[in-house]
C-alpha cells in the first residue's frame, strides 16, 4: 500500500517533485538559468548568419 502524495510536506516543492528541497539545495535556479542561457546562445548562433 502506497501513501498518498503529501502536499503539506515542507520538503516537497509545489511542482510535485519528490526530490526534497534540502537535497536539491538553493542552486535549482542556476540550472534553470543555464538552460535559458543555452537556448539563447543557440538562437544567437543560428541568427548570426542572417544579420
């Protein structure tokens, strides 16, 4: 028998991730920033020949 997902657990973020925030640490935003940065770099790299 599995327990229902506990949304009141402070170690579980609102996105539904089961990875505790104290394990993810404060650097989750850095990973998001790297993804955005990578997309921007690729977009610029593709646009340069057309400028």
